[in-house]
């Protein structure tokens, strides 16, 4: 009998590479990401991280390939440049004292203005089935079974735009950039994720201005508290017929806070 009996050939591997985001000559971070839709990634990162309020303020965007990875280089001007400079200065300072630690903890979560209630709602069926509809927009996941996705759902229309990446944050940033480049207003629909919901995913969603966040997995307690304070509708464990509405149930028709059955 062959030693390899019963073994299947390996699946194709998801692409992953270091991607550096460089704004106004300074490196803001290096992420391990799928090296696709990198223009979307750069613009979306600038938007969801609050570097700029609009994509038009991202200037001279370059996508550069190096032997060691990729570099996304762009510039911001005016108030955005000043805010970036102040943000970078806040990250540089003495460490090791209790007071500095307290200051750092206080700055761990950026201030989020409450989202407006808006005039539209999703049905509970749309909310609970959102991640199932996103599956039709995940070719890289189908190929590798190792990729996250973020999609944008419009009421009555389903998923109208999606992006994939090996990282869940990157997928959301790429989606944000794609929406901005195609003129899709975040306030008009819901973000849908194939991941859990941590604090940073809530921060990115609220900063972008999307009023509803739907995820296939669970949320952290801090993420739920942040969503509540920001008037964000947070729906988790959305797997078809069932989902959990933690906050902002007023945007889901015929809903009450808690689990749908």
C-alpha cells in the first residue's frame, strides 16, 4: 500500500507579502497583506484610520514593488497633514513611568462621534443572511480556503461590492477604498465581515460612517461597548436564519435586542 494513500494534493496557497504604508514620507505601518487591490488598500487605510475625511485628499498615490515586498506611498496636505504630524509626535516620548502609561491607555481608542440614526433599515432576514450572500463574492477564499472578506450590503440589493485579503483589517480597508473610488456612500448600507469583531473593526466602521456592521463571528465586550456609545448597529454570528443584535436594533426592522430565531 502506498504511504500516500488517502492523502489529497495541497490546495493553492493564499498570497501574502509585507506592505508598507508611507504617508508624507513617514512609514505608518507594515502589514502582512494579499498584494492585490493595493490602491484600494492605501485609500481605505487613510479613511478608516482617520488620516483624511475624503479620498480626494489622498494625493500622488504610488504602488511600488520591491524585492522584500510592496510600498504604498502617498501624501496628504492641509489640515490632514497637520493632524498626521501631531499624531506622530504623540507616539514619540518617554516611556517607563506610570503617568505616561495612563496617557497611553487614554489614547488607545480614538474619539468616535455618534452616528446619525438615518432613515432606512435592514430586514432581520437581510441582516442574518448577509454573510451567506457575501460567500458569492469570495473567489480567493474558494481557491485557498484561507482568505477573509469584507462586503457592502445595500437594503433590498444585497452585496454590491466586496474585497478579500489574508487579513481581516486589510479586507475592510480595501473595501473602504473601493467604495470611495466608486462613489458608494458608506452611510447607505451595511458592512459585512467574515471575521470576529474587535474594537479596531468598530473604530474603522464608525470612522468610515457606515451605520451597520454585520459579522459571521462574535464580538469582544469592548467592541460592543464602543458600538453602543457610537450608535452603531452591531450584528454578530450571522449565519443564515440566526444572528445576534447587540446594539442599534432600531436599524433592523421588527427587531428586538438579542437573538433572532
